[in-house]
C-alpha cells in the first residue's frame, strides 16, 4: 500500500515557520491541525469518523520538528499507512499516547527547547508534557498553524472549490423546494441529503431561517407562507474541506425595503473584491467597502466580515464586525468569504455571502450562484 501525499502540509513551509518563530517542536492536537499535518480521518464529518468518536480514548497527535519532519501516534487498530507520516506508533490509551510523544521528542533531541502547543490542547496532554520536560519552554502556537494553513495548496483549492459547488447545489435544491407549508425541518432534511448526494461527506453547518425565525437555531417547525423570505447559509464538507455560501429565497414579490439593502450589500462585496490582492491591508479594504455602501445612499449600518475558509468555516478573520480589521495582510492562494449584511427590523439580516480566491494579482470569485434574491411565485 502506497502512502498518500500531503494535501496542504509542506515540509518546507513548516520548517520555515518553525525557524522564524523560534519553535523547536510543534504539537498538533485539534482535529483540524491533526488532519492538516497527517491526513488521517480525525474530523467529525468523515466517511467513518471513528477516530473523532474515540479521540478521548485513542487520541491522534502529531509532532512537527524544525526540519519539517513529523512523528505521529494514533489508535493501534487504525491503519497508519493512510498517513504520509512514516514515524508513527499505535497506542491504546491516552497515557500511552503521551509516553510515545515524549519518546519522539527525546529522540529528536528537543526536550529542552521551545515546545509549541495549541490553545485547544487538552490539559492532560500539556500536563504530561510539562512533567516529562521540566526544562522546556511551552508556548501557545496557534499562529504557527495559521501561518502554514492560510495560503492553500492546489489540492486544497480544488477541494474547497468542489465543496463550494456542493454547497451551492444544495442551496439551489432548497430554493426549488420553497413553497407554502414547507417547514424548516423539511429544509434541514433536504440540505443534508443533497450535500451527501452531491458527493460531500456531510455538512459543516446549515444556517437557515424562514421569515424572522432564528437562522442559528433552525428546527422549530416554522412553515413558509407567502411573503416570507428565507436565508440558506450552507457549509458542505468535501474530503475534509469546508465551504460557506449564503443566499435568500423569497415566496412572492420582493419588497423594496428588502431588495434595496440586498443590492447595496452586493456592491459592498464587489468593492472588497476590487480592493483585495496579495499584500492588501484589511483596513483599506474596509474603507472601500464602507465607501461603496454609502455610495448607494445608505446611512444605516452594514456588517462586513471577510474570513478564511478551509479546514474550518472561519479559520481567520481579516475583517470582523466585532473585532475590526486585522493587521495581517492578504496573501496569495488564500481562500476567503466576503459577506455583507444589513439588519432589517422585521426579518433580521439581509445580505449575501460568496467565496473567493486571492490570486497573484487580485481576487477572483469561486462562487457561481447569481448574486440575487431568488424568487418563487
């Protein structure tokens, strides 16, 4: 059996990041970073998420060293040949997992160095490492994983594009099923079924609303009636990678107090696209977006978010409604979502969300759905 090739992980990139940040060994514990560094099926949505389900008993943990080499522990009954990491040990208890990780670190002679861990590292892992290496310096190193993950490989981009296609096809099917009497339970079933039928492993999120129902908590039994607007915000998962697309559907004729802020939100998206390129400052992108909103004659607030998409729906926020603009510049081959929303007094947020790729010279749209409110008569 041949080992798979890395999907997004690069030995050269990892080595450069660890060298620049002064970290001798980086430990991946969360499902996203473990998947990124070894490729095993540790996510919650897989063809069989057994490694996720049993992680409390048989954790999969990866160590990355300054030269870009890796070590790994995983459940002894799982086929480690499914990973590209060659230095691997099967384990049957969390204690055995930590003993193996400690042995790997000693073998690589970095027991007195700087050990990078995640902010989400389970406490028992940190506690065992701290006891095993009292002379080491421990550092929360989420920024190192972000540095490695934020610019995507060709294969990662391919997977995100396919995940986006699946999410958008799911939205199309949901819109096709808009009718009086259709409930949010119906829409939930349709969304999950369609995502799988289209080739996805499942869904990351199904955010949906009917009228003024809460889109973050669907499944209350609310039913569509004429004059209702829907919001379908779908994240599909394809071979580990997420998507995030949102559209509205309307049963009847769209009133101007909904259509006008929606149109203005689309102009905000377009302004962001024009401003984004490698090295662009999120603060300048935010200014361009606000200028576009005001150019539409809008004096009310607009809520803009630009976030990275990949192994997580929202890996990183360049622009955040609550936290403002990041100091981190945009980079080539980042995949991002641009979303703009206006708060309507009766139906909540009105707006649009699409996925984009930062190219060598600008920003191109991955999403294919028309940027409009879809109407059903």
